[in-house]
């Protein structure tokens, strides 16, 4: 399909070809996937009935919603359009960009927004990676097949793609890298005493920052998270070694075996002895 007012090159537009009742995944449905190889037109005061993501594989321009400040769009940018907003976006005057978009509906879309996988009103930089283009083209091919199972597969791949995009956003790359470093270090900390000051100093952060990172990552306070890591390690030792419960507790820095037993019961739902016997 070619609309020279939009693109001087053919536009690929793939629509869902099966009735929704034929889909197993009713909570997330791709209505269409589009590829505009050379968009030259701009959308002005555009309204949308559904949520759609747009990935810019090449070129640059701007994005604006509801009269908010104009944001720059560059190669590797991602943005969303959605119901209730009025959108102005497109390449710079006299220029063009290459655009892939996916139109999605379903209850999962609201969940994605709550989980930070859909960012309303913000341009994100996820990188100009050929991998993204290959995945987007695969989505289009699955939808184009007209096979219900493939439409479901495409929906699952959208969720995976949104997750990958969320990891690549440039909102705070240094902080994200530091957070992962801290969490990975804690996983190797199970045989040490719980000492927030020592852990914080190892990463050149404050104790309050350490607690915030752990809370954001796990949903648990720092001490509880480390206890859970230790009990998880204890489970592995109980299953894979003949080491006594007391020796396991001591190796994990629990000098009070009774305290260890209470924690194990709390997080494992049974005593360490019963856990060993249940395997």
C-alpha cells in the first residue's frame, strides 16, 4: 500500500485477520502492526481509540501530547499514543523517519502501564538495534499468517518486547546498572553477617539508598530480603548435602539455631527437618 502523502515508499499494514473469539489470549490482542519506511507527514491533533507503541528505526522529529512541552524523537526512540490524549508528532519539516507501530487492546494493557512497561506522554530512548526491527517484523509476519495461534504468539512477543524496551530506557542507566550490581552482590552475601553499613560501603552508597534499591527490586525490606536469600540457600544445602541443620545455620551466620528454625518455618512453611524429609 502506498500513500504518497504519508510515505513515498510502500507502507506495510498488517491487520488481525481472525475473530477475537478464536484467540486464547483475550487479555492482550494485537489489532494491527504497521511499517512506514519513510514517513514524511506529521500527525496534528490526532486522537486514538487504543494504545499503540511507535518505534522509530531511523530519522528524527518531535512528539507532543495535550499541549505539553515538545519532545525530541531520534533514531531508536519509542513513544506511545493512547485514548484521551491529543497528539502532534512526526518528522521534522522537510525530513522523514522510519516508523514501526503496534496497536494493542486488552486488560493487560492497563497492567503494563501500572508496571511501567507502557509510558504515557514520554519519549524513551531504547536504542537503534537491528534486533528490535527483526522482532517487530516477526510480529507482523505472525499476525499476517491469519492463524489464531500465531496471533497469540505475537501477543506474547509484544509483552516480551515491552519488557526488553523497559530495560533499555535511558531514564537512569547509571542507577539501573548500580542497582543490578547491588542486587547481584547481595545474592553472594548469604554466608556473611547482615551488616547494612558494610554492604553500603562496598557500593559507595548510603544505607538509606541501599534499603531503597532492595525495596524497589524485591518489595521487601533489606533485612527480610537477606533472610529470604539465606533461607533459600539453606534449602539448597538441606536438599543437596548431608550437613546437619545446625551446621547449615552456623554457616549462614545464624549463631542462634532456634532463631534460624523460626525463620525457616516462616519462609518455607515447614520446619527444616520436615523440608529435608519431604524431598
